C-alpha cells in the first residue's frame, strides 16, 4: 500500500502554481482512496462524514463513501491520508463561463463561440466549438472546477444549445457529460446594441421570441397528433419543419429541452414569464445572470423558475443591474427559488468557491446552501439533476472530487487535490 500523508500544502493549486508532476488523469485511472477528511457527498439524506473515506475503483468510479469501518481500503489502492481540517467535496460546476471556447481574449483567432450574426441560431451546438487542450481548462480544474456548462457565444437573440463537459480529457467527446443541455436566449442590452437593429428594442426581442416559439409550438402539437387536415395547413406546417431555426426550438415546446434566458433586469425577467404564460405551454425555464432577479423572487418561485446567478459580486454598473444588493441571494433563497452560482468568468472560473464564500460572508446563504449552489445547484436549476450525479459524490458515478485544506469557502483554504473523471492530481508538498 502506498501512503501519502499530511497533504496540507499552502500552494494555491491553480494556473502557474508550478505543478511538478504530469496530471494523473492523463495516464489512466488506478484505485485510490481519500481518507481522513470531512466528506460532503451532497446526496439527499446523507450528512457530511467526519474522518470519512472516498474509495475509487480502477475504472475511476466511486466504490464506497462512508466511515473507515464502512469502507475498507483494498491493498492495491493508493491512499491519500488527509488532515481533519480537509474538506472532500464534489467537483465544482461552472455554469456561465466561456471555458473551452476562448483561449486569449484579445486574440480573435482563439475564439470559437459566436457562429454568425443572425437572430435565431437555435441549431448551433456549443459542443462543436469546444477545445479541451487549453490552459484555461487546466486552470479551472486545478481550482476544483471539474465540470463546465458552455453555451454558444455572441449577441444573437437565440444563441444555440449548450454542452456540459468535464475539465479533463484529451477531447470534448472524451470529457462529455451531456449535450444538448439547454437552449439559450439573450435578452437586454447585449442584443439591443448588436448589429441586429431590426430586433434591437426589448419589445422587439420579446416579439420575435414569441413568434419563433409559437411556430415551434405548432410543430410540437403536430408531432403530438394535432395536425391540420387541409392542404394549405399541411403545406404551412411543412414550411415550418423545413426551417432549421424553428425545428430546433421544438424540443423546448415539447418540454424536452430547457430554455435558459440570459437576463439581468427585473422587467426583462417578468417579460419572459408573461411570454411563457401567454404561450400556454409550461416549458422548462431558467434565468441566467439575474442581477435583479431578487426583485421578482416571488414571481419566480410561483412560476418554479430557478436562477443561475453570476457573478455573485455583481455591481450596479449599468441600468440592468441597478437594484443589485448583497442580500439578493438571500431574498431568492427565502422565496424558495432554486439557485446556482457562477463566476461568469473564463479565466478565473477557478474562483467559483469564493463566489459561494461571499454569499456566506454576507449572510445571504448558509454554508450548505452555498456549497450546493456551486455543485448540484446547476442541475437542479436547469433540470438535469434527475438524470445525472454531477455535483455529488455517489457510488457508481465517476469520481469528480476536490480536497481543500482549511475553509473551502475562504482564501485561507487551499486546493490540494482534484479528481476528475476518476483520475487524480495533487499539488506538490511544501519543502
């Protein structure tokens, strides 16, 4: 049995930290056990486990989560002995970053997000523009972010379909967790000021979105058996079916694909809720950004619409975020709105846990609620939590873990180990 004891380095496990070893995930998985820290499985009905054990088998999947007595470690496993102040958490999940699509912000030839300048890019799939061989991806993983939701970029009204992938693997296909995850819509200033003047006004944005979704509803109803019987109606229906932009919206209206609306202003959020009510189809819906979502928290809770808030440290730089406050997250949580937290930052997504830390420090969220918001929260808001173990430490699932020595939500805590897809890498010890 190999033993590594006292993994309590103060080295920040991030881009430029001078890792001395090639990441273990590049070489293939082997059995290992993390022993001695406080394990937070984030499973329903399962409390944190002091002096716990996470055992991972040779296939990179979690074989046991529990106490030392409940999870005996086989002799062929590598053992990582952790201190009592070390937290073993599920890998963090970033929901609003451009990771995998941009390498250098100032170099356009490293951008792979925006497809073209059109209002409806619903058929565009983010998976086709992701590159895993990136220092940005590495930096996020070394900060404990093991999964990323990426949407196509650009200022189109309908941006396209997002992908959920791990921050480890040689290619996006190897790292893939789910695609498509949701269809994404932009509302507000970003669309209003783009080179799409004919739909620039907010009222025009909502009007076009309503028109497109109504057309998709016709197709969804036809697929469900409500087809027109006259020749003219059938011909009109076929024209809609031949439009790829409309056809790509059908899964939303059929309730099979969530619609994620990126909006900051409270009135924009209410406009989306009115739009859904007017269509008469309660399709799955979530808000992203949400600087003023707390202002309409009661309406969101009633409509059962969750929010991906990011960045948490929002500031009222523009009219769309004028009413942001440090208590915004608390208002949403008390109203019963499902929450996920995001950095909305490509190069500093590794700081996701500190977004949660600010929410705790302000008294907006409890530590448990804040941790859930950067792990299982995204799946709960968008709706893939019932289909996935992402953001949890679950037996039978690939091991996505992070070990933090000290307070996980504070700068005094340091990421000392990460497992991504069942393959681990560790920060070097201090000399």
